[in-house]
């Protein structure tokens, strides 16, 4: 496959091999790739007239046949595949990788301990213990019920 030059001009428009795509053409290409290659939906989201389904379909097919649009779509699909390949590992994948490191003979002992520590943190295995002194200094604590009643009865208003 030959190399395609895709740049932006001073006004921010996409330029493919010297051909400047209109805003609607570029948006069509981007929508077409992002929605799984649905032509009609891409045409409508790009802002083309949606007067009738046949007009929408013909606009989409016209754009798909333009060499600059084809090239831009191919580039966008390539970028999409690359980003899909560089996805973030799930929790389960990370847990499995750390477990493999713990049992591997090729991993240093300190790295195994670190992997074990990370797994413990992921699973909330570390219990935080807090000791609290709940003694409250209560001056009437040692008084009997009778003494408390006398205090209440003798209280000035």
C-alpha cells in the first residue's frame, strides 16, 4: 500500500494527497468509520441534506468513491485498529499477569514481593486496625439513681 499524505491546512481542513476535503466530507469519513460503516447514518450526521433516503444514499456512495475520501477512511480505520490493539488491561487480566509473575522463575524475588503486594491491595487484603480509647470523662457516672434524682429536683430554674 502506498503512503498517503494527510495534513491540515491553515483553516483546519483535512488535506489528503493535495486534495482538500470539505468539512462535510471529512465528517462523513469520520462518522463512517466510527459507526461501523453505516453509510446513511454517516451522511446525516455529517450534515448533508436528508430530503429523501435516495439522496442520502447517493451522497454517501459519491463520497465513498472519491479517492481522497477512500484514503482518509483507510487511514482512520488503520488508526482505529492501532488504538484497539493498545487497550487498557482489565482487572482480571492484571490479576492474572501479577499471579504469573509471582510463580515465574524468571522474575526477581523483590519483584515477586511487589506483585504480591499489589495483588493484596487490589483485593483489599490488608486490614487496617484502629484502636480507639472510648472512655468518656463523665462526672455523674458514679452517682446512683437516687443521687441523680436529688440533683434534678434541686436544680434552680
